[in-house]
């Protein structure tokens, strides 16, 4: 069984710390066996978050506040127009963290394909990318944590957000690639609300396939 929690979108976006508290509460309940796995979907007001490997020179130089978090990866931005997903899932033993990241990438690549966006992986880099080799732009970032066999944090999919906030940081620590959005790639607005159903359906299909196996 898999629950979906749409915690807040658009005008009801969820402040990052509130979203983190929700994640932790759901994570505790899943670890304790008190509730099934869940996927939390939401938008955040504009915020920078830094994973454990973020270097000082990758942070904003203008004094913009940054929230340090316990996920993997480096610094990124969350904000209006970006769909953030926090899958709280119990992983099968033996735990394969890299394999789980590849699963998340695959789900997002499939959802993008359904919209007509050719997302793909880039060797040696997490997340989902678009564009030809050497000219890739990142369209979805992934940063996770696994504690007590259950995942936290997750993905951020650029739907209709501004790209201006990325100019103040070295997004994900990558200096030789850019960022993009679904809206930019398709030339028409695609909002986070429009992605909730296809992403939920793809997670369900993945969960059902895992049970069948």
C-alpha cells in the first residue's frame, strides 16, 4: 500500500521547515510500522537548502539565507512552480541507495516522456537532464537520506518556476551545466498541480511491480 499526501501547492505552499517536520513525522510512523509508505507532494516558498557535501563557494554570495539539511547532495533551490516530492519508503534488504536513486530518476523520466519531454540520465551525475551531450540542462534534482531502512527527502522537478534563483548558487555543485523547466522545454505552461496525478500513477505502478516481483 502507498499513501499520497498533497501537503500544499501554489498559494498553499508549505514552508520548508514545516515540510521537514512533516517528513520526519511520517518517517517515524513508517519506521515504527504504524502507517504504510507514503509520497509527500508539495511546493515550498522560495528557499535554498544545502546538503552535507555543499562547499562554501557554492553558497549564495549575497547573504541569502540557506537551510542546512541532512540529505545527500549539495545546494539547491526550492520555490513556486517547482514540484517537490518526498517519498517515505521502506527499502528492501540489502539496501541499495544508488539503485533507489536510479528508480526515482526512472519515474521522473517516464513522467516527462508522457509530456513530450525527453529526459535522461547523465553518467556520474544524479537527477534528470535534457539536451544533447555536453549541453545538458538539469530539469529535476534528487537528494535523499536513508535512516532505519526508510527513505527521506527526494526530488525537485522544475515545472513552471523562475530560473533566476539558480544564478546565485552553484546548483548541485555543478558548474558546467544549466537548469531548465518543463514549461521552457515545451513552450507552454505546465504547473506542479498538473504533475501530481501522473507522478502518483507512476509511483503506484512501481510499487505494484515490486509487490508482483
